[in-house]
C-alpha cells in the first residue's frame, strides 16, 4: 500500500500539477473519513502521512486513568510501557494504527481519496483562474454531456450549460471556442469552470479586443443589451470630442463590427451613440426608426415614443425585438404611440388620461377604448363596469379610484 500510495501521489503531482503538501492533506482527510470506524473508537483521531514515504500513522488523543478506561481513556500501566513519566490525568497522543492498515485503507478509502483529490485539483484550478472571472478564455470542445458542452482549457475543464449556449451555434469535438468565464464552482461535481457565450459580456469583451480606442479608454461602452444569436444593441460614447465613438467601433467599411459579427455567427450588432438626454438616447436606441418625439413619465419610469405609422414597424421591429432591446439598453419602459387618424386621437387621449389619473398608458388606453376618456367619466362610472374591462389592471384601477375619491 505504501508503494501504491507513493506512486499515486507522485503521478498526480507530476501530471496534474497539484502540490504534494495539498495531496497529503487530502489523503489524510479521505482515509480518516472512510476508515474511522475500523481504526479506533476514540473521539479525537488524527492521521499523519509521511510525505516522503507515504507511511500512514493514526493517533488518538487519550486521557490516562488508573482503572476501567472508556473509549477516550488509556490505562496508566499501558501508557508507561511507552511513556515512563506518564501519570493519571495526562492527555497524550497515542498511536492506534491498525495492523495491515495500509491494505485496509486501500480497500475502504479509494472513493473518498479520489473525491478529495478532485477537490484539491479544483482548488488549484480556482487559484489559477480566479483573476480571469468575467474575462474571455479560449478552449477546445471535448464532448457533449446532457445538452451541455464540455470544454478543455488546458489545465482544467469547463462546462457550458444549455442556457449559456447560443441558439443556432453548432460545435464539434476539436473545435476552438471563445467564451466568458462566469464563475468557478468548486463545490459541485463535474467541471468547475462555468462559461457562457450567451452573456452580453462576450460582445463587450470582443469589442474591447477589436477596437483599440475602447482598450485605450478613449471610447467607452455605456450600455449593452443582447438577445444572443439574434441581435445586440451597444451604446458607446467618447471622452475625446474629436473621436467618433460609433465610427471607431464600426471601423472602415464596417470591418471591425463585421469581424465581431463573424465571431458571433452572424448575430446583428447595432452600435449607437449614447446621450445623457434620455429623450435623445431613446431616439438613438430605436434606430433605424425615425422618432417624432419622446415624452417622459418620471413617476412611472416610462418613455412614450411618438412615431408615424410608416415608422412604427421599424420602431417595434420583428416580434417587437427592437423596442424590447431598446428598453433594456436604456433601462426605461418604452411605449410606442403611432400618430395619425383615429389611433393618434386615442393615443393622445390615453396619454392625457394616464397623466391625470397617474396610471400606465396601457391601462389608460383600455379605459379610452372602453369609452372612458376623462377623469370625470371614470369617477362617475360604476366600479363593476370599470373592472369588467378586458385585461384591465384591477390593482392599478383601485389605486386610481381611491385617489379620485380622496
């Protein structure tokens, strides 16, 4: 067993780069955990392994007594066979290594030893990769495991779960892959490096690599919103008025942004100028739609964006993606109001009613379309009639009625 243990320790130390001290501590813990019952009934046991020879010794902390010892005690006469100066009341470390314990340890501690070694290896990986959390790391696809991707990063394996993969991307074993290290998990079984390609940080870091002005700090990424595999909106600004932030990110003939789009397998990227004026920022975010005007509802943290009918489809985008990403980019709720004809009148009336009743434009729109155009009309209506309006927000209506009656 000694030779076998020594061989295992030397092999793991050499091949996995784990220090011998760490391995020895892991082995001591593993053997004690797996073999405690078969060693000695004492409450306090400790195992020591010689790092050079892997010789195992087990010690129990025992109190010396002169008669009838329990599991945590030792007879004075027995103690003096080894310790001539021992006396009653002394607490000594007494060797209790079982005969042929090396063979017993080999049989009972194998699984626990490997678990401890894996944990020790994970702690080593944690130390090596700790300063790369949140950054891009590169690896090679190794295999698939229940919908997850297992990636080799040289000294450690990483796992990319289904939610961290990008819909539509296909990888085969041996493919090179770049992803963001999200966290290091040393407690769960399996690979401890948790990585992602669906996070917005991937796009952000790709721009930092591709665009020198961002790397140098002249251009800053103010905000980012992403629907991985489909579209990303990136708001940028420059600390130097002579530098065009959008132009720097797009590059000559779109070369820079095209390179990042290729890395993301064709994902569309909109680079827009950031503006501290929330109205201008919203108008920029909704590009390519042309916005007529933007009203701000500070209380509800809502922007009411007015567009013409011919620009409404661009403002909303396919499956409302443009307005959804724009809202996430600027951090405000956005309501699109289409100007022109009867719809414009309804939208205007809803906007006015929302301001008077201090309710959302969505609730106000439902009231107007149900015929309640003014606050007086709402006040005079039967509550049952108001609450019967399809999809009306009853809680919001209760608050609005309470304010009207108060």
